[in-house]
């Protein structure tokens, strides 16, 4: 039987070299065209989960000690990070990681070069990114390191889009940004989801932002999935309101 989900994570366990158990049973699925939020407090295991999805834990001196991850039919732990990008799993890491001494446009182009795109494909994908993020059009010739935090986040997302993702994974995209900038970015991502069917997985400490943005969410606590549900169900739960939305 074919697997209807784009991403399936089951019983995921992971430890770091210092013997810290970061994940102790994380499980969720993400359907094609879905926006799923991964919620949890500081240290709950969100970043570790995202790194595991791209098979990046070995580079962090961590390892998966149990469970399975399948993305688009691939066994993630047996697939190299670069091959996962080629298969369409593309991450925007925490802290944005633009190349500060390259221009905004050079940063964007690097996303296309990474997947071996032709010049013509790069030109047409650039046009699309500028249409989604008009702010970047004005800044295209500016060094990325000289642009604002919001513009750097847009550049990092734009660069990821240049890799033509099937699943875009974002780690704490709202961190350090003004609410109006976060709103603008979330609106653009929702449009990409609606119009182009882009699937999105977003890890967020800011549950209020994430539950407005996502269709569904799971909550991690100490490396374990403790809750999952639709965004509207979770928003209505008193325990979620108290712990994550900051009011009772
Ligand atoms: P944050 O929002 O602070 O990034 P998080 O939910 O993303 O939190 P993780 O960063 O995944 O949580 O951390 C889960 C656990 O793993 C924590 O106990 C953390 O201290 C530990 N940890 C994370 N990265 C490493 C590392 N490179 N080496 C050792 N331990 C780590």
C-alpha cells in the first residue's frame, strides 16, 4: 500500500555525545499540502527533531537510537543530507544563516545552484521569489549582512524556495522579529501553501503565532510527543493556553 503521508516519523529517539537523551519517542505524520507546527518549550527537542529529519545529527555529534523517519518514500537515516535536499526536503535553519558578505540576490541564487538548476530556471525562480517577497526586490544588490532581521529571514526562505522544496522546514522563523514582519512572512507562506501546495513543517516556541499559521500541531515535552490536534482544537484547550499562549 502506498504511504499517503509525505513525512512519517515514528518512535524517534536520539542522544547527543554527552549522553543527553534529546528525543525519547517523537511521532507524527505530515500529509502533502499540510502545514504542521512543532510546539514546545526551550529544550523540548524541536531543533533535534528537525536536524534528524535532514540526517544532520551525526554532524552535531548526535545519533538516532530508535524509530524511523520516512520522507517521500526514502529512509532518512540511510540518505545523505544533500540527497534529501534534492528529494525536496529543504530547511531554513534557526538563525537564518544567510551569507552576510553576499548580496541578497547572490544568496537567493545559491539556493538554485545547490540543486543544479539551469540559468533559465534560476531566472524564473528568482522572479517568483521577488513576487512573493517584494521587499527583497529593492534590496537585491545589498549585502545580506546589511539588511534587517526580517529581510534576512525572507532571504533565507527565498533561498530555500530556489531549491524547489516539496517540504519546507522552518526552525523558529518568528524569533527576534517584529510581529508585523512575522505576520507578513506567515501570510506569504500561507499563500505558497494554498496556491502551490507547498507542505510546511514549522518549529515554534511562539504557540500563538504557530497556531494561527498551521493547520495542525504537535506538542513536544522533554523529547516526547505529548499532544497533537488541529490548530483550532489546540487553541481551545485550557492547558495549551496556560502553558504556551501565556494566559489562562
Ligand atoms: P530551543 O528552542 O532552545 O532550540 P528545542 O526544543 O529546539 O529548544 P533542542 O535544541 O532539540 O530543543 O534540545 C533538546 C535537548 O538536547 C536539550 O536538552 C539540549 O540541551 C540538548 N542538545 C541540543 N543540541 C545539543 C548538542 N549539539 N550537544 C549536546 N546536547 C544538545
